[in-house]
């Protein structure tokens, strides 16, 4: 119960005003409901009973009781409208606040942290878990009003007839005992269900994300079976909660019915003995009947608490994750345009070092190609310079003016080309067109809607080369001091790639360009080459100098040329045979 109170306090931290307005509306409804029992007793004793006994009734009394009923009905309706309106606002504003808080915390986390998390768990935390955590807020104002209703009703029931009142009031502590026992037993089922829902979201996301791999390897059946196992565990957890809930709600239905029968039998006996009037008995039964639905709502509220606690606990697990220092804050600001790397070490989570003491000075305003065999640390070096991951040891000095990294696998949002390039910032049409021209992305203007063309999720409507050029334009429009290209032009044909690199050289005279490359044609266009091997810089100089003086570099370039020639030969063979396999 203390957990539930802490949950409600946390949810209402910024939304207590709308919540208390909703509770006020519920309290008005409760007071009118209790007073309506008094009016029912007046109608029975002063209108209906005299009419049967004497055959006449005062018209003024009829007008008074009818007026009281109409007035009570209008006020009760107003209370219901206020409660529902402000309870809904409280719930959805709280859900919005929690989702925003989760998203803010996720955006604060560094890239390595995100790589260690399940995407499904993160998506569930910002959506499904937030809705689950705030579900208890919807019935809570009415349940709070029911407390007022039960209190006033108990006083009125006992005041009307002590014994019948005590019999009716005795059901409330019994309901509390049943509810507490239910909450303790069902909480584990809801915890398990929320965890399994996160796993299912992750599995579905992964399956859809890798649909091409799944289909190309004929793994549809295996994926279906994997999802079925997770879905089965989720179903069992939810069914366990439903079984307990159905038993609990059946008890909620049975208790008021049994008490009503006892009130009717006991009340009839007391009326016959002259201890109470028919109107008082009618008032007692009417009042307790009115309490049946509110009592069920309290049960519903209590049954929502474990579900909300499960969602809230998962959200807290995300929010309580410590935020690691931003790796970009560890970059030193230089006084010139050069990039300096000194004694740089990096290893992935206790594995062997990818970079084992890199020392280099990348000259500003020039294009430097980073070359090395697979696994030599080329991409890792760019990620460290960009401030995406923290270095193990060593220092990195970068110029002021901003750093932009363009990945080999570019990511485009399911939006327009314009929005993918600007990313919410304000750029002129001229600046956008200039960036597209440098990236050789003039195809945009040939599209029916130009910059306003929707590209679909991850840019699915565009080719790989087109996506790479738009990602490059997104970086270029910001005129960075340092431009890092992680094999960004790999999907372009050699002629287009050469044009892009020539455009970069012509238009970005003051920008330091660092490009990871494996195409000999790309490497030869760079001003300098940084050759990595075994996690260290083996050589640094011009391409032709390294080809003459560094045998390992020459053998690597020859291997690149051989691989490229083999790929070109395969492409020519496919074209000759019509592309069939």
C-alpha cells in the first residue's frame, strides 16, 4: 500500500491541481448521492405512504420533493462532468510528462549505453509503461469521492437504524482485506507481463528491422517460433492476472448482493416490530444500492494498482540509470584547425584494445584518408574524434566550429527530404541547395515534390547511394570545422564518388575532412593517408610515398584493388547474363 501511495504522489507531482478539481467533482457527486437517500425517505414517508393510507397528499410536498430531486440530479451531473474531464486531463498529462522524462533521460545517455540496451525495452518504457503507470489515475478521483460517499453513508445508515447500519458498514473492512490480498497476489503477474511485453517489443522490432536477412535465409519459421514462445509467456502472465481479477470482481459483485438481502430481511422484521418506518428501510436499501457501483470502482482502482506499479517500476529502472559523462566533453579545444591524437587507447568492454596508443596530427584544411585492414580501428577512431564514445586513455584535440560524422549506413527519418536535412534547424533554401550540389544530390530536384518528398521509414524509397548523398548534405549544410566520413561514399559509383570528393575539396577549403576509405581511387584523391595496423599508426604521409616506402600498405592497397576488380568482374558477368542467379 505504501508503494501505491508513493506512486500516486510521484504521478501527481506536477498535476495535483487538475487532480484535486476532479476529486472535488467526485465529492460533490458523493454528497448529492447521500442526500438523495434522504429525499427518497421523504418521498416514501410523506408522499407515497400518505397516498396509500389516506388517499390524498399535499401538492406542495410533491412540488418540494420533485424540485429537490431535479436540483440534486443537475448538481450530481455537474459533479460527474467535472470529475471525468479533469481526471482524464490528469491521467494523460501525467503520461505525457513521464514519456517526456523518459525520452529526455534516454537522450542524455551516451551512445555506448544505448548499444547495450534492448530497443524494445526503451520503446516500451516511453510508451506502454507510461500508460500503464498512469492507468490508476483515471478511476482514482472517483475512488477518492467514494471515500466521502462511504463516510457520509455510514453516518446516515447508522443514524437511521443502528443495527442495519452496522450490518451494512461491516462490508467495507471486509472489502479492504480482500483487496489487499488480491493486490499482493496479482502484482507478480503484472510485473512478469510488463517484462515479457518489453521482450516481445524488442523481438518484433528486431524481426522487422532484419526482415531482409530473415527472408534471404528462409528463417521465417524460426522467427515465428521465437515470437510465439515470448507471446506465450506474455499470455500466461496476463491470464494469471485475469484469473485472479475475475475471482476478485466476482466477490465484489457477491458481497453487496448478500448484504442487500440481509438488509431487506432484517429491515422487514424491524418495520414489523415498529422500530423503523418503511421510508427509513427504503432509504437504507436505496443508499446501499447506490454504493454498489462505487464499491466496485474502488475494487477496480485497487486492481489497477499492481498494473500501474509494474509499469512505474520499469520506468524508474530507466530513470535511475546513471548518466555517464558526455564523451564529447572530454575533447580538448585546440587553437588551430589541426586534430591532435595522443596516446589514444580504446577497448570494447574488456576485450583486447582496438586502438593501442595512437599518436597523430591531422592537418587542418586538408583531406586525410584513414586506411587499414578490417578491425584495425578506423571507424573507432572517427567515433572517438566525433565524441560519440569515451576513450580509455589518451587525449584528443579538435578545432572549434563543430564536428559532423556521416556514417556508412545513413539513417533517414520517415519524413521529407527537407526535414531530414534541416533536422528542425532553420536553413535558407540557398544553403540547402548548395549542400545538395556538393553532395551530388541533384536528383532531389527531379522528384515530383522536390525537397518536400516523403522518403519513408529509414529512407526506404531511395537507393543506398541516394541515402548516402542526403546524409552527406545534412552534414554539409551546417558548415562544420571537421567533417568525418566513415566510408560514406561506398554505395556510389567511382565517377560520382570522385565528383563528390572534388566538390568537397573545392568548397570546403577551411574544413578538415577525415575519410575512412577502402577504394584505391578514393584514397588516391586524399591529401594525406593515415595507415592503421594493429591499433597503432604505422605510417602517415602521401599515398604515393606510402606505396613506395611501406610494404604492408602497398600489399593492402593491392588487395583492395584485387577485391574491387573481382567485384567489377562479377557485376559485368551478371549484366551479360541478364542478372539471373
